[in-house]
């Protein structure tokens, strides 16, 4: 039986909530795994779904689903590499590419590509999430960092926790924000729709900053920047929904009758910053926009203004406003 390993990244989270988030399945499915004695915490089998976890605890799950084997997966795509050394790999994830295998995922993933390329990967997140320190949604594109060994993974996970590792996102939304703003509201799975997340009173803490970048008054479309102070599933999309705004192409949280027919969410992780896990050097990397995102931008704004606005110095200045 395949075993998946996780490290708890926060205190006082229920076991079933933690595994529901990790597996992206219903809580009932996770509860069944727990009742069958297939989940252990720090090598002790746990039979109660409501057990509260502590940060740093190791979880092992004997998951009764056949794992995708990368050796049997036909990889017919490539992924742009932004930076690579012996410790880390930074890629520009294409849209429509899932980051790691899951029971519901049938197509090849980023992890499959990494393994097919024989890239050294950390093992702290388990076999199916080899090297994966953080993730972005399938339709979202942009900067993603991969840990090539366990020491790097531990360092990057710590930076992610204290937010010295982060990303600036760019998004095109369907109606301008009133002002630059912060949304600080807890997020959990939507009890009425398992495909969606929502602001839920007893959800996990979530905080996002949004700044206005370029506004097209004629079309009512705005380019915004987003910075996360936590890393919840669909966080940017959920917090924008709180503000009554939606990302172009987002049919899950937005509207199918949008201003333009777009086949993916116009959300891109544009700039990633971190401290190198070995050298201690502070580093920053740009993940260039993909053509579909650039084409949408050029419908509403002139290229010179786009270049000026998404300059990293300008983005740093805008987000410094929130500090």
C-alpha cells in the first residue's frame, strides 16, 4: 500500500481538516481513512478525525489509491526554467498544468515532468509531492520553487512560514477595486460546493493584500497586484469574491458571461523572492507572462504603460505601502 508523508505546518488544526486540504477530497473520504487506522501521527495510529495537530508533527497515510508512476506517464510538454543550481529549481509553470498527482488527476503533472527529467528532489512532502514546497492552481501560471534536497526544503518551508519567501501575483479583474486594500478573513472548503473554497468562520487564517495597477475605464477592467500573507487554496480568488470582484476567466468564482471568452484564470505569479537556503543571499526572480495573459493585457492597456507598471521596483514600492 502506498504511503504518503506530510509535515503539519500549523498548530491546532484538526487532523481531518489538514488531510482534506492536502488530498483535495471530501472530509468523509478522509474520515474513512482515519477510521480504518490508515493514518498515523509521529508513528502512532490515530483513529479520531478531530484530533488537533501540532506544528512539525509527521503524518503517514496508507492511501488506498493506486499512485501514478512517472515511468508510465507520457510527458509531451516542457516547462520553462527560470533558475537552477544544486539546491533549488525555479520554474515558470504554464497554465493548465497540475502541480502534483492526486486521485482525481488523470493527466501528467509537474512532478511527473520533474521525475522524467531526473531532477534531484526533496522527499519531505512524500512521493507524490517530491520537491514541492508550495503550489499554485492548475489554471494559474507563474513562478514556483522546487527543493532539490531536504535541507533546502526545510529552509524554504521555514521562509514560507515566516513570509520571507513570497510572490507578487498579477491578475486581471472584472471591475476596479475602490482602493488598495487588505482582506483578512479565514478560508475553508465551501460546505455547499466541494469544488470551491469560501470564507468560513472556523476556517484557517488567511490574509491577502491587493493594489490597483492599471485601470481601463472604458471596459471596466483592472490589472491588480496581489500579495499573500498565508497560502490557502484559491485564496486570491476567494478574497476577491469577498470584495465583489472576480478574475477574468474564472468561471468557478466569477461569471460565465464575462467581457471576453477566456479559457483560463488570468492570474500569474510574476515575481518570487527568497533567501537562498545555502548561501543566505537574498534573491528575486521574474516569471515572464505567458502569451495568453499578454494578449489580454494588450486589449486594455498600451505596452509601454504595462512595462512601467509591472516593473519590480514599482511593485516593491506598492506593496511596501502595506508594511
